[in-house]
C-alpha cells in the first residue's frame, strides 16, 4: 500500500472539482440551500390558520365563557379569525354560512359556541363541585381535515384555550396532571431534530452522485485503463477516491453545521468533531456504493438512474424528517439496511442529547463496517474487470 | 525466457463469449525494437495489447514482459501504455495530468520536474503546461496523452493506435519520435491499421482473426509477397491463409 499513490488520486480528484467551478459551487451551495430551505419551511410553527367563529352564547350574569375562549383564540398566533359573529349579531344561519366557507376552502375550520354555552358550563361545573353527574359542554368545530397537521393545530389550540379558561376563570384545576421533565432537548425545535438528518442526506446524496458519475467517466474515457497499468493497486485507487469524497462530505457538513447554527441557532450539545466523523464514514461508504453501482452502468445517463433507487428509500425510511417509529412495521427492516439511518441517529444523539462515542459507538461501528465493506467490494469489482 | 526479449507470448488466446479475439498468438519482440502489430479493425490487436499491459487475463497461453509473467507487478514501472482514445483528464491542466501519472509511479519531485521539462519540449507543449486539456486542440491532446505514457521514462511502451485521428503532419512527427525512442534503446510496441505507416517499424506482425499471419521486417514481407506496399502484402498473406 503506497500512501503517495493514494494521495495522488485524492489530489487529482479534488483538483478536478476545483477546476469545475459550477460543481464546486454546487457542492458548497447545495447543502446551504437545503438547510436554509428546510429550515425556513419546516422550522416554524403553524400560524395564521384561517378560522371562523360563530358565538351564539348568551352568557350568564353578564359573563360569557365563550367570550373568554374567543379572546384566547385571538391571542394565539396559530389562528387567524377571518369572520366572527358575536353574541347579538350571531344567528343560526351564520353557522351554515361559515360551514360553507370551510367547504369552499376559504377557511380551515369554523368554531361554534351554542346559545347556552356559559349557562351549561356553569351548571356542569356546579354539578362537578357537588359530586354529581353532568353532561359535558361541547364546543363544536367543523374542520377541514384534508391537511391533518392544520386540523390538529386548530383542535389543539382551541382545546388548550378552553382548558386555560377553565383554570383561570373558573379555578377548575384538573385532578390529574402530567408532570413533564425533558431529559434531553430542553427547548428543542423541529429544525434541531431534522438538521442532523439534512446534513447526512446532503453528504450522502453528493458523494454518491459524484462517485457514480466520476467512475463511469473514468471508464468511458479509458483513463481508468491507463491508471490500472501503472503500479497503483486497485485498493489504492479506490482509497484515493474515498479520501477525496470523504473530505467533500466534511466540507459540506461543516457548511450545514455553520449555517444551521448561524441562521437557526440550533444547539450542538455534543462534539462537532464526532458529528464530522460520522459524516466522513457515511461519505466514504456511499462513495464505495456509487463505485460498485457504476460498474453496472455503461454511461453517465445510465448511472444517474441509480440515484432515485438509492435516494428515495433513504429520504423516506432513514428517519431524516420523521422518526423511525412512524415507519410502518413492514418497511422497518429496510430502514435497518440504510446506512443513513445510523448516521442520522448518531448525529441527532450527539447534537441534541450531547452523547459521546461511548453512546454512539454502535452506529459508528456499523458505518465503519459499511465503509470498509464498500471499499473492499469496490476493489474486488475493479479486479474482476480483468 | 530470452533475456534479450522485451515481450514474449506463447499460445495466447482470449475470447469474449463466442467471439475469439486472440487465437494462439506467439510473439517474440527483442528489446530496442519498434514493433508494429498491424491488421484491420477487430483483428485482435487491442486485445493482445490489453493482455500485455495486464488489463485483460488470457484464457489460455502465457505472456511475459521484460522477463516477468503478465499481469506484471515488479516490472509495472518499466512499461508505459497509451490507450486508443485520448485518455487524459480534460478537466485538469497538462501539468496536473503529468503530475498525476508521475505520482502513480511515485516519481520524486526532482526527477519529475526534470522529466516533465524534457517531455513537454519533445511534444512541443512547453508553452501550454498550465493550459486546461479541454482547451487544447485534438492534436495537442494526443500529444498530452503520449506524454502521460512517457512521463516515468518506461523501457517498454505499448501504444494502441497512436496515430488514429491525428493529422498527417503530427503523425509524421509521432513516427519520428517513436524512432527516437527506439534509438534510445526503448522497445515500442504499437498497433495500427494504417499499413502504409507501419513500414517505418523495425518488425511488423500482421494479425487477422486473432492470429499472426505473417511477421518480419516490412521490406522482406513485401519482397516475399512480391508486393510494393504493406497493404498489398497483408492482402497477399490473408489470401494465402484463406486457402
């Protein structure tokens, strides 16, 4: 094994990328674009969901529980009340009119308070206080659930406001409460969850794509033939490429880390170097996989057909945007065979939980074995050509 | 094994599926010879060269270069290979290509700098050392490709169709250069399907359907067939073989 021959391949590969300014810019800007786009798209909470309110509540003794709930809804950034029909101005026909707005897509939901809302609530509270049975009081919501996230946000917000009003205005404290203590991820937001995923995804996409196209190019231009008649061994050649693309992965990950910290203030509780080591191993492994698959392609056009086959399962089943727990049982075994799964899991644990090598060594070992196996198989594939 | 031979093959055979590319090839090429393997496309020249440089494994027979059985290990630094296509990195400069191929032969810096200057002078690209290969003309790229095969100063040079797609002026220059390499004691084994230019070789091996149908000095091949050029000599040997 000659280090100088291996490094000659690494230097050549990096020089090619440097000269190709568009590709070099792509390598840096693509992860930046990805993290910024994902961050701004998914990073924020749902807000300004258009809803209507029909408040028929007549109140009791000059107070209205419905008014208190509506005030709470108005104070929530999640909801935007586009039509409100208050007591006196509201009538039953407006219930149908607001439902029509939901049906026409002008609003996501309409929230309806019945005429005796406060009176019924007072009666129910009184019954509860005296240990008597009582019918619960309903807030009616007609909601468009074509987008479950939005529907859940409307229902959750209204439920939360009702509970707050019950506690603050009627001193009705629920007898059972869940006491929450966050072991990890205190104050964590959604972007903190998916930034490690995007980082792995970007490194994986680019190294795999560059690798598969580079090797097909080496074959089709016969530079590979020329190289393999020199004293370099197949292992040294593959190793040189692996080092080059591993470094590319590191640069990309650094761009994502810095961008995510500067733009979205994501926390990195654990060691950034451990994060980069995870990415390096993933990039080396994906480079090897790209090399292997390139031997099945006769042209660059055929090579890029492998991209969706590898990328889609990784995007959907590796836990990048959704937890693995949401992957159906039938598909879960596939997740276990996707290297990105382990990279995302390890980096999430390092960045959010602050775990060290003693906690993520299993994921690191799996990624290292994957990288090693891919390098061995790539070397074997090269030798097999003869 | 003859110590004076640069290349020896015995009963070399290689097929791809049903197609027999090389069919019992016996060669003995002395050191310091400019040897031309000639024949039409598909006659097995490229396959033979690829076996000799270790890119293909023969199905039968054996081959050796500088006394070592192929595929080479110890003698790899002593051979140079130029594939048929312009196989250099077009997204690197001339210098970067030479440095890369020099690096594969672990040339030290001092030796590389000296050799690079010599080679660039020979191929007349001194002024284009830092030019991207993609910006060079076809002829210049051919010269860069040849330079990459020569950068480590090999003793035996395998050139596969080195003059295909090369303009006549450059082609003449290439042949002068091959003669010069030979005069320095190097062995040059090249393939060509341009019979007229193979006349400048010391020895010509004529291949047809994977077999060597004739071998000798160009003039004696023409004399023995009573022909005025190598192309007619080849056709004459082909007809004899067909009978």
